[in-house]
């Protein structure tokens, strides 16, 4: 029954409305009656019948399923139908019939035969697959544009990886294009247009196969995933982007809050030895998310950086530190907020309980390190430089000390960097950072202070100094898109500067350093 259904579906896929199938059948029967020469019968009739038996044979189907790739089986099996001389059989039948007519009857017969063929068929100009040529080369314009991008490249061979729908044209247009696969696509090639791609798979494949360029979908969600990972944009077309693969040594991952609110939670993992750094962790509702992320990476946190003590940053840390459940936290780095000062300035939203809990669970610990401005940490090829911590500068600021005491630090490899601002956000602090550190703030990625809402003012020159390719807003849609918050305005400002905007909408978001 399954075989019959499959044969019926393939028949319908090839013949369409089955009108030509009926006409072809009539033609075969007519030729059996009208054609007397054996050699012509063998060539036209018996050959056609042999092909039909071959196609509609369960043994053929089963053998082909064993030999052909499952993902492309249907399209390849359908090609067997091209072996049937459909139009030859039909045309030969009409020829034999019309030979029996004379004069006006023959003319009427020719017109009738043509009309019948026209009625049974479809005009190719109306088919979805028939489109007007985009250029004189009669290939997709994206292919022409990609070839133009490499026009001045004097390489004899260009190793490139592209989606199947343009790969074949690239080879035709420029013989220098060399691909690591033919018609049989590897799984990694589907990541080029996957709605949620895994760039690490493409990086690995490109490295193993000596690929220098990859062509990916230019849809924002796809392209941004690759750019966030560190791929460099070589050029783009209307529908595709040509990228240079990037192999990071560290992977930074931003997680959304399980509560649906704003917060900060990042992991930073070394791709070679598994060294793990956690930044904040988020609110209490995010505890399981953090535990899962740590356990997935081996269960050991080499360094946990707590930017400051508000609940949407420290409560998950507090829960895990108090009850590790097998998680090993080697070192903790925190801002040295003075308790008396905090209590004297704390507002009702400043989460005194979260601060008190942190101090209580860590009071006798020997792995708590209070950071000072300009401290430097190193992990393999990663350097972490602290530009802000609670000290006299924050006290002199005088504004919103529980936020502005946030650790501000730059994490940098020889290839890429990210500036983490915690919730530091006032004009005073922005001016201080720009005037004191200047170009040292320059980073590929910026985590916007205070979730991008009421963040460092645009007119301080802070964002121009950092000049990020990507700006992260650790916040949900309700803050990013609401006119009641300033995050949207800052995002628009950064976009005008040329920065990509990332927030919880696409989280978890992955960045390569």
C-alpha cells in the first residue's frame, strides 16, 4: 500500500494533471496497432514499456533507496521519468494518423493535434520556476555580484562554501571557485541558511577542508549570528553575505532571565581547556538556568565575577554559592562596596537583602577577591582589565552608588574584545572613563550599562570611544520597545553609528572572542 501511494505521488509529480499520461497511454496502444515494422516497435514502444516497468518496479525502488541519499531521493528518482520518450511517442502516433489523411482533413488534423497538446499542457511562462533572466548570464544576480566581489582577487583557487542553490552557478561563472562538496551536501552546509545556525560547525568544517570564505543567508537573524561569532564580512549581495570564517578561543554567551525581566547572566568559556568564567547570573528565578549552564560545561567555575549587588545580578550567585550542589567555584571577584555607605544611600529598590545575603554567605570564605580599579586578570590568552570598582571615584560621583559601583571591565583576546559595564550608567562615570582610559575602552562588543536603559548619556563621547560593532542590551522586549524607557532611543543612536543591536529577543546570544 505504501509503495502504491509513493508511485501514485511520483506519477502525479511528473505528469501533473495526468492528461499527458492518458495521451501517452493512448499513443502507445495506437502504435502497437499502427506500426508494423519490428525495429520501430522495439525502439519506440517496447523501449517505453521497459522504462515504465523499470520505474514502477518495487525492486527498483528498494534498491534505489539503499543507494541514494535520503534527503534528495525523490528528486533523483523522479529523473528516471526523463528516460520515457513521451513527446516522441505522442508525435509519432499523430504522424502515423495524419499520414492517412489528405488535404483539408490533414490540415484540420494538425491543428487539432496541436490544440490538444496545448490544452493538456501548461504555458511555461506561467510556472513559478520560470522567471525572467536577471542578467545576460542567465544566472541569479547574487551569483554575479559574488563573482564581482572577487574580481580583483588574483588567487588561482578560491576555496568557498556556499548554499546549493547558488553553488552550481558560482562554479560556472568563475572556475577559480573550489568547493569541498559537490551535489551531496554535508550537514554543515545547511547551517549557511539555517534559521538558527551553529557557526562552530561551519568553523570546524571550514578548517578541516581549507575553506577561506563562506556564503550565508543575509537574513538578519542568520547573518548576525555569524557576525556575533566573529566572522568577518567580506561583501554582500541582496540575499547573501560572503564571510571570512573566524575561530574563537573563547565563547561568550548571554542568557535571558527565566523571570522575563532584565538582568545580567553570561558565561565565558575557553574552547581549548574549558576554563569557565561566569558574570553575575541574574535574579533568583534564573538559578536553574545558571546551574544548567555551569554543569553543561563541566561543573567548575574558575572565576565568578559579580558586578554589583542588585537582585537581578547577584541572587542566582547567592543561591548557588550557599548551596553548590556539586558546583565548584574556585574564585569570586566582586566590587568592594562599603556596607555603611551602601546603607546610607540605599533606596527601596536597591535590594539591601541581596547585599546582606552576599556578605553573610561569603564572610568566612577565602575565595572572595575584592577588585580595585586597574586590576588585571589573565586566563590563557584572555586578559581582563578592570576600569571601575567601588572607590573614591564612585563616592565623588555621588549619584546612584549601588549601580555606579559596578565593575566595568574589558575582556580581550588578541583577536576580539568585549566591554562589560554592569549597571554603571551616570554622566559622571562616563566622563571619567572616557577621560581616564580613552582608547583603552575601544571594544568590538559593548554590554550597555544599566541594561541600556538610562544608560551613559550619548553626548559624553563614551559610545564613540568604545565604537562597538555590536551592542548588547540585557533586557526583554518590554523595555527595549516601550516609550516609557530610554533603551530604544540608545539602540537607535548606536545603530546610526553602525552597531548591531542584540537583546533577549534572540537569546541565548553567542559571541566569539
